[in-house]
C-alpha cells in the first residue's frame, strides 16, 4: 500500500504512513469512539506513486497518551483537543492517564467517506512538481556533460590521439621516443618495442594493437614501435609465403622468393617459408646487398631441405635410392647435428638430375679434432692442412659481425687451402694449425710445441702461413723463408753485404682460437692462455654457448701499437703465437684478447640462409605456390616457378652440360670452365697463371675465381641456333675484375651454336677461340655459347661443351 501524501510504500495492514503519518485508510467509527459493528466499506486502493525525492512536511505535534486515543486518525481536531486536555490533566493527577470515554467528542459518521474521497483524488503540490522537474533537468545536464567529457577522454578511459600529427623538433624525424613521451603527457602509459621496418633506425613505426581514436582504459599500456631499420621479422620462417608478402614489401629492400626443394612435404608444407637471408630475426646489413631472399618449400627432386638434421646413413640411402652419387664427410657442428646432416654440396634446396653427385656433411665434435688433422704421407702419419670440415659462415650472437672460412685452390696442383674469404688469397694468407710451414708437420699430439691442438682440451688455433714463418716483415712485405734475402732500411735486398737488418718488424696477424662442441673451455681459460684483464671482463658477460662451435678471433684494437709491432734485427720466435717450450730461443708470448664470452664469440651459422645457395635457385611464384599447397597431393608434386617458361626449359635441357670450357689464350695461361644445368643456372671457375715472376705457364702459381648465375630465358633462332638472356642481377663472382676472364662482361645476350657451325659465322673474337682450340676448319665439336655483348675484335666468353 502506498501513501497518497508522500508516496512511501507501507504494509497492507498499516493504517498510517510510517514516514509522514498520513492515514492510509478511513475506518468507520461509531459515536463515542466505539467501533461500529458493521464492517466499514472497503477503501479505494491507492494508486502507486513513483519514487521521487521526499519533500519535507510541516512538523506535527506529538500525540500525548497515544494509548488512550480512540481510533480517530492522528492529527484530527478531536485528537488534538484530547491531547491538549490530557496534557493539562496530567499535571493535576498523574495517576489518571485518560479521561472518561464519554468525554471524547465523537467524529461525525460522514467524515470517513469524505476523507477517503479526498485522499484518493489528492495530487502532489505544485511546488513539489516544480522541484522534481528542476532536479530532473539538473541530472540530465550532468549526465550529458559527463558523457561528453568521457568521450573526450577528460576522465575515465583515454582516447588515442592521431600520432601522425605529432610534430617533432625542427629538423628531426618523428621518433618512437617522441611519440611515447607525448602519449605519456596525455595520460596514456606506453612501452617502446623495437621492430624491423623500412624506416630508419629510431623512427616511429606505428602502434601495436591500437589505432588513433581507440579508447584505452586506465592502466592499459600502449606499445609504440621503434624501427630497427630493414630486416626479417622473427617468426617469418614457418609461415606461408603469402602471409609475409605485405610485411616484407615495406622493408625498402629487394625481396626475392626462391624455390627450395623439399623431398617430404610432411615436414615442410608446400608454400611454407623454410629459410631466409638474412636469417629469421636478423637485420638487413650491408652484407646482403639490400636484398632479402625468401626460400619457399617446393616439392621436387634434389638435395631436399628436409635432409637437414636427418641421420647421416638414412639421408645417404634416401638420395642413393633416387639415383644420386652420395659421399659422406665430417664437419664440426652444433650438438643437435652430431651424427646428422648439417651441410650439403650442392646446398640444401638445390634441384638435381639423376646421376648427379652430392656431398653430405655430418656433425662431429672435439673428439674428432686429431683425426681430422691427421693424414698419411709415405706411410707416415703427419699433420693435415685445415679442410672443408671447418668451412662456413661464423657470426657474432647478434649477427652484427661475420666472416666466412672457405677453400681456395693454389697453384696447378689443385690443392685447396683454408682462407678467411675476406682476406687476400696470397699464399702467405692461407690458414694453418701447425708451426711446420715448409712441409707437413708431425701428427697432432705427437709433441708439445705449445699449440692447443697438441693438448687435450679439444681446442686448436688457426693462423696465417706468414705467422707460421715468424710474422717477420721487411717494410710492408713478408720476409718469408727467402734464402740470401736481407732487410735494409725496410727494403728486401738479395745478397746484401749489410751486417745487420734494418726495417725488420714482427707484426700481429690474424689469429683464431677454435672451440668445437665438447672442448674444455675452462681448462684453456685457467691455463693462462688469455690475458687476465680480458678474462675478468669476459666473466662479467653472458657465458659463451658451448653447444655450438665457436671461434674467438684476436682483436688487434685491444692492444697498443708497441704490442702489435716489435722491431727486430734478426729472426725470432713469433711472440704472437703461444710460446713454444721446444724452442731454443725463448720469446715471451703475447696473451690472447678477448677471452670467450657470448659477446666475443663467432658462432658457426648452420641451417637457415647460410645453408642455401640462393643464386642457384629458381624463382618462386608465391600465388601459385600458395594455391598448390592447399590442393591435393598431386598438385604438391608439381614444381611451380616464375623462372624459365616451358620453351626455355626445353632449350636449357638440350644445352645442359657438366662442363663447358672457354680458353681465353692459346697457351693455357687463362681459361674458364662452367657447368650449365637444365634449369638455366650455371656456375664455374676462372683459372689464371701468375706469370709476373717470369716462370713458365706450367710452373707458375695459379689463381682461381668462382662465379655463378643463370640464363633467364631462351628462344630458337635461325639455323638451329638459340638466343639466351643472362640475368645480370643473378650473376655473382668472387672478384668483379675477373668477369672479363669469365666471359660474362657483360651478362646480357648470348647465342648458342650447334656443332659444325662454320667458323665464318662467328665474330673475329670467337674465331680466335676456335683457332686456339684447333677447330677452325671443322667448327665447334659440340654446342658453342658465345657472349654477343662484346666487341668483335675482343675475346668474348666463348664456351664449348666438352662434357654432357
């Protein structure tokens, strides 16, 4: 039941409002205050009144002796009179609490219906309505203002502003730090995350997960991306190639998608990115010629990328079952590849034809050091030269600095020697692990000459042949072991009468300490091998990862000049090699700097981009590769390419040969050989005699230079000829100055002529080559490929197939 006066809800049995005291019903009262025997008529049900703010009512006098009152409502005239009389009487006779019942005036019987009617029809006072309306208006204004200020971010959640409109200081670019500060100033918490992008280092590269106009709650952190420059974002490998296209195209670099052959698509799905160069998560440094290579899995025949990490015997059997000739060779590797395939030649992902030869390298650890450095000569075990078990790319943990160890051929003997490929290929720059430079030294472990390879730690050193010969220089020329040569004022003089040497120095040279997996690094550190201060510094840095082969390379910048160049008047033991306890003349050894730590180590790079020969791979059509990967297995078995078309592929298959030869001279002093594959790719080597010393061609030392590339297209011409287009962007050569000797200057249009083509068909340069080969009258004996981009009178690249 609701009160018609104030709207308060009361119990149905209540007679008076519990808040304002207003009667809730008007009972039928008999004269003299006695209750009527007849039931009172049912009062009209009150209409519920909405909850509104209570309006204060006038204070009512308290009723005295309420227990003596009749059923008349409080506040009626009779009741008030009774109260006043009761109050007066109470002072005279406190024992009497109420007068006789007959003394109370009786309420008229017609009063109850009248009161009920008035209560049922009574409305709120006009003043009350005005107050309510004013309150509602104020509430609406407050709510509207609150909503507007909330949307504006003045209170509650914050609105992300348009950061592109932030203004950096004059002359500066908008950096991530500037954006973060301005967001912080507006009350938005931020964190800065470094990402690869096409923008310069430090520049603002967008927000992560939110955009301008979004609302962020109090306590929510907005990520501001800071550019690290271009690179391959971590997590690219393993995604479908189609999913990384948009990300990589904004790097501001050339992006090339290449087909990488996989034999089993259960491990690598067709269309999946399996390798990149730079590697996944690495920056695009100057080493990569502003090019990102992306290897896309393509089912096919060849050295499948899925061979990486496979058991060596299982991998060998798998390739032999497809008709390939397979050789297994050891190579130092990470712990995860011990006994498993870690390298291949041709490289992983390269397509092959039946009968091709493959070398698979399996991982070994420090237990094989002495075995690998031992060979047999005339029945005697002797020290072997460093070989292909050491080749590869070695990089700092953050990929900030790298170098490559590779093999180069010296002289006409065909022997290969290990070099840092960034170094000159002169004989004195080849790397050795032995002090015996004139002939093969004693087998490792036979005697203690101070070198690690003769100890039990499993580590060993690599140093230049010049260092093995004492590291002596006359001026800027190494002295070597020349008999009868003296150094006079920094000049080498034959049969000099000078009694003393002048201008002779011993110089610090390239020096590498190699730690295969399983090496006892701590024993080397505790032996005094490293400089004490350098070792103390390394101990404060992150420890080296011994699960990977690593090299510590001597850092010349950590030494003073007096330590790196020592004046001499005669030959002396090289102080830049570990001291030799067998030497008759003792020389104090210069300690090694730096000492091993994660920051100083150069780790062998395995898998990823370093295991792939990118230039030998066909282009990948991302759209086709992706669609095939989502269709049937029959579709997966077909290779997709945007490289050679069907007509070109047919021509390349006809021209393919395991050896083409180009003789630039008639005396054999300069020539080149090349292999052309059925996909149009080629690789080869130039061979040139160094006749500067006056020796004969047969005895002169020779220099070889490797090159590779591809013909992008081929079409038929007249009289059985073909025109080939060389892809200049794909052509690579170790020494660009040798491109002429290779016959690929320029790498443009070539023509292929069939056997027996008349010599008169060719330019004068090609005719000279035919004369040198004794084929002037008969014409070429097999296909002849001629570079058409050189002058007629010059010697162009004229390659004749001599072996299919």
